[in-house]
């Protein structure tokens, strides 16, 4: 019997509030180091925290969107540990009484739909950031100290790397839909700790290890596979798995031990005496629930029903709110929603991911989200129509799309200016068909003798003679008619 992996995820999400969680410093990303700091978030003696109500709102909204129960009373606790990025030597978190508990979300994987439980969601403050420069010095940026976070703790319901990534994508989709975070993994506003153990399915769970701060879907997937392999080969060699925190190295693709895992008792949690209990009234809960828009799962169902998309296409196009909004706008202006969906998932995603890997190679940042698609929905809808009407073929479509990514040009005008329209004029196409048949008498003879496969070869020749600019559907119809008209 093979080993089964058991995974639970702890996902940290920075909330996009104006100010930090316990002081009025700005919480935005990317400012000059150490410019958004004050005595409270620097942990100076005597400074007192004041809770930002917007954080309560955002955290509860996230909880409700993830099907959790919200608590009328929650409380802050101090998690004590020393690290240079934590000036107070404790982090304010919610240990004993978190704001939300008992939720779930559902994911689509190749094996079908699966529900994954969410144990709890609690509010906490982020730590600062250590920057290691090339002179072997470590610098400290405290702008991030006190940026509000929620930690979403899943049940150990995940059984594969694919499910883990699907879960994270769904968390990101839901949180961006409700607008409480931008969930940018490259900026650290969504990051994830993976707890993984393996066991034989009929035996109790094994000892788990934790891999911290994974900040891309790819590293989550690779870290899980690497750690699974390591644990399986250790157990098969009769070694024991120890409970510990491990680091995943992207370069080697391996995990290595960092430190023995702490237990919660090591943190000496106790209620923070500087902060009162947090209250959430029924009225507040109802008004927060009423703000939640149509979420990705409901939108996915609607796309399958209303537009005839496949489950996979609908899942992909609803994975981010901007993308779903964009798709709906473009589909509304085009003749075929399926053609718009195909164009987005095919050529458009291909260009975006090519730009992203080029940027990664050059060490620069590729635009993300909405900015990664600089084409208006209107123009994309027009291109979709050109393709679905057969006025341009797919390779010309690619060329036009590349131009549209440069300056969002109108695809119809661009095709006109560059003489890219496919020829669908029957007279012109028929003439080509006749010429090709005349030039290839041997193939025509084999067709007559019943070798029907030569039709494809003749089609290739006709298309080549038109330099790829024929309407392929019409051309093949005319060719077929001409061949059938020949006597056998
Ligand atoms: Zn501050």
C-alpha cells in the first residue's frame, strides 16, 4: 500500500486597510523603508495599541465568505518570542478566542469537487521585514510591523499538491472578490505554511513537519512533492520523522531542517492586557454579510448554465474577480461567449505567462492582475468575432492579439491596414481549388481510387497557395465539393 499525504495549510493574508491594525500608520506596500512607523508599531515602552475597526470588518467578511461562524466576542493574546523583526518581542494575535471558526470551501480538481474544512480564522499583526544585502549585512524595514493579517487555518483535509494549490487559488479568489486583500503572493500579501505528514490509509496520521512562508503556487506544489518524497523514503529506510520546521529551497528543490517545531506552550500565550475584548453585534454581522457579492462558485455555475462553458473553463475564468468581470464584458459584446473564453484561456493566457516568465528571467516584475491584460474587453470581443466568423484564422489572430497587447488597437482596423483578412470570396477560393487539383493530378487519381486521406494534403497545398489567408472552413468545403464532384 502506498503512502498517503495529509496536509493542513495555514494561510496568512494581509488585509488592505488604510492604516495598521493597532496604530494610525499607513499600511500600504512598497513605501521607503521605515517611513510608516510610530512608537506603537516600533514597540516603544509605554505606547498603547488601539484596535482598527476596519480590520474587524474585513476579517469578519472573510470569515463569512468562507462559511465560518463569527463570534460575538473575540480577544487578543500575546504570542511571545524573540526575533529581530519583532520589536515588542511578542506578536498580538488571537489564540484563545479567534473571531471566526468552523468554515469550509470547495475546490475542483481532476478528481471532481471536494470540500475542505476551515478550522479557524484569527486576526494578528504582521512582523517587520529583514533585508539581507550583498555586503552580508542585514537591514530592518519596520513598515510592515503592525500591518493587519488574518490567518486562515485549514483542517488536515488536503490529500495532494493539486488540492493544496486549488485550495489556495480558491482562498485568493474569494478574498479578492470580497475586496479585503489584493492577495499578491509576490508582494507577500498572501503566504502559506504547509503542514504535511504521511501515513498508510488504514493507520493513524504520521508525525508532521511544517514548511513556512511559501510565496508562490509553484513553490507550494514543489515543496509538497519534495517533502512527501523525503518522508516516504525516510520511513521506508526505518528512520523516524521528527516534528520540526523545514525550509524549502527553490534552487535545489529540497527541504532542509531549520529548527525543532515549537508547541503552543513555548509561546506563553496570555490575554493582552492593553486591548479590550472585541465585540461584534448581530446587526454588524448582518450588514457585513449583506455586502458579500456573488462569489466564484456561484459565478462558475452561472457560466456553465448561461454561456455553455465547461466546468474547467468556468473555474479558470472565475478564479479572479477582475478576470470574471472582464470576461463578462467581452462576452457581452461578442457573438460567442465560448469563443471569448477560448481566446482568453488560450492565446491571452499564453501571452501573459510568457511575459511573466520573461520578467522572471530578467529579474523584473511583470504586471499582475488587471494590469497584465492591457486590451479592452470591447477589442477582445471584436477579435473573438473575427475568429469565430472565420474572417481571420488562428495564426493571424495571434499576430493581431500581439499588436493589441502593445497599444490596445482595434483588431478590425489593424487587420484592414495590414491586409490580414482571410479570403472567403467563393470565386477566389474556387479558382485556387481548381489550380491545386490541376497541379496535382496524381493525388487526384488516388482520391478517385478511394484514398480519401489525400484531401488533407490538398487542403494544405491550397492554404499554402493562399499564404494562409483563406477562410479555412469555406476553403475546405469548396475543396471537398470539388473532389466529390469528380467521378470515381
Ligand atoms: Zn505605527
